[in-house]
C-alpha cells in the first residue's frame, strides 16, 4: 500500500451524549487507497445528475464534510439517532468532502420524522470525492433511523474512501410493530429494505463514478447484525462479504430473546432485593444465559432494555398474548394477567412460530462473514445468540466462510464503557479490525485468524483500548469459539 501524509484523515475528539436504547491484525488509522472521481471534477459538478433508482423522493447536497465532524453542524445527520452507541471519546475523522443524498422509497407507514418528511423507508447515501471503489451498506440497530451508524461505522469507512448507504429499515420507533398486516411483517420488511437499498446504491454509484463498485460490504450492529446474516444467507450475490456486530438471532425453535428475556424479568426483582432467595434468582438468571460476571450490568439493563425489548418484540411476533392490550404492561409482576414476565414461547400457538419462521436465520451464508460479540452482552447474551449462530453456520457446512470472535469484556453498547472503563472494552475498534480483516479476505484472499475468544488486555489503559483491538491469538490465553 502506498502511503502519504496527504492520504491520512484528520482526527479530533468529540464527546457524544449517553442515551438509553437495542500474522497479527491490529487496528491502524491508515485509510484504504482512494482516487479522485476525476482530475478536474469538483464535488458539486454533477449534483443534479445524481439519481437513486426507485426513490420516491430525494435531496442531494454537496458537502465539504461527510463525516459527523461536519454533518452535525450542517444538519445532515441526527445526533439523537446515534446517541448511546459509541464511547464519548471516539475520535472523529475529518476531511471527507462529497455528496450526500437523503430520500425515501415508496412506503405506506410514517414513523420516521427525519427531514420533516414523516415517511418511512428513508435512506442516506454518501459519495466521497476520493472514492476507493468500495461500497458499505448498513442497517440500523434497534428501532433507530438511518443516521444511527454515523459515528460507529460511517465516519470511519468514509475516511477510508468508501461510499456509504444506510436505511431506516422501513419502520422506526418503539411502536414499530404497528407496521405490517401480519405478525412478523415489520421485521421482514427490514430485510427487504436493505436489499432494496443495496441494489439502488450500487446503481447510483455506477452512474456517479462511471463504474460499478469493485466490492460491496455489509455491516451492522444488533438488529443491523441480524440483517447482515440474513442478507448473506438470502442474497449473497449482492455482496462480497460482511461484518456482523452482535446480530440478533431469530429461529423458530429458539433460542431468541423471547426465550430468555421473560426469565430476566421474573427473577431480577428477587435478585435485586437481596435476602434468602437472591442467590437462587441469580442462578436462574445465569441458567437463562446471562453471563457470570455481568451482574454489575443487570440493574441498568433491567431498567432500560429487558422489559421494553421483550414487550415490543413479543407484540410484533405474538400480539395475541395480551389480547387488545398493545405491548403489554411495563414492569408487571409475575402472576399478573398477560404479564410478559410469565411469557412462555414454548407453549404459544403454532402461528407464533410461523411468524418467527418468516424472519428466521439458517446459517447458510454464501459469502465471507465475520461475527464479533462481547462476552458481557446482557441484552443478547452470547451463549444464546452468536455461540448458537456459529454452530448453525458450522452445521450448514459453511464454516469455511465464517470467522467468529468472542470479545472478552465487550457488552451490547459501547456507551457503557464510559461508565465502567476498567471492566469493559469497547467493541468499536474490534469492529474496525474485523472490517479490515474482511477487506483482506475478500480482496486478497488473506484468511483471518481462526475463530477464538479475544482476551481482554489487562494492561492496556482505556485510551489504548479505544484505538486498538488485535484479532491475533498470540500473546493471550485465547480459547476456541464453542461449537457445541
């Protein structure tokens, strides 16, 4: 790789608000090689010619800065959409001029109020002047909108010369389950919208840069990671590979969050009050899949995530459980009629499993996939999620296409690293290292290290952990990823 000081992006530190919400490979800031669109092209020159196929509405803008170093001030991102997903001191790259396209595809729902449109199926595309020939597609985590990955993913890949596109998945917000006609329809739309965006973005880049992208990579966290898995299982021809950052697991026979979250809601109140039954309740939580050593994270997740997540996803897939009530009763006591703390997926009617089957994963990936998941994730416990998915890939005979890195000390969102800097490690630098490993894998055939547990670097300070994550097995007590 040719190196020049001019090719390096400028970085500055910017704090972000915390918010409630779902051979060695070492990270370096060196960007991928990029080339100008043309020797005399200004980034506004072809603004009126940029068209997104299939878009019902679009708005293009030429920007001096496509990263959040500029888009916050220019109004081309929404900080509330990415609040609480990254550490507050994550460096922000600068120096990426280009074109941003905001728009939406035809849709009948209106949960997304971004840009004053009150219209779902919104997307954002960013086309840098200095393009490396690649395209990164991202689906958003949780029920957030199209700007949710701007700090965690978009900033970094744009600084490396990639074009970037993201979607709101077709419905947003805590009442996303109101979209669709049948149970499971709202989540199924997420998959369709990412496929739609990928095809449209590839065509847009081919027209704008006068050549198609040389590689298309898909990535995302949580629900976005689920989308990566689903796309590589169902539409592998659209992509060269993907990075799955703690993707949500859906399969009709479980485990899913509908299996383990009710247990958390039943047992945590007893654990939190102490007394004779507290240890019994703790063991019940561990048996449900919540990792030993994660107890310090349980109060936050009980207050913020477990109850809300159980109720809204159960409403999407099993609305009949609570009859006319919509998304249950918050923090109801076990024994209360239609209480989600008593929910038992195993005894629910067959139509519930059919709804989950509509969105289920199989493990039959068709392109290289790197999965990373924190061992202290207590929203999607690793033993009930990515450990299981790794076994699914193996049983499908696709493990040659898969690498799985269990990141010791990682939890579901990196914002909690700011609260517990000595006990947690951020996953953002590990995602960047994994992305670099994927680049080498799909572009040069350099296979990443074998799947394993990446040990927590005990001697590293918080600043080093924020900028470095090695996937190499040397120098630590790495353990093989489980294939039970």
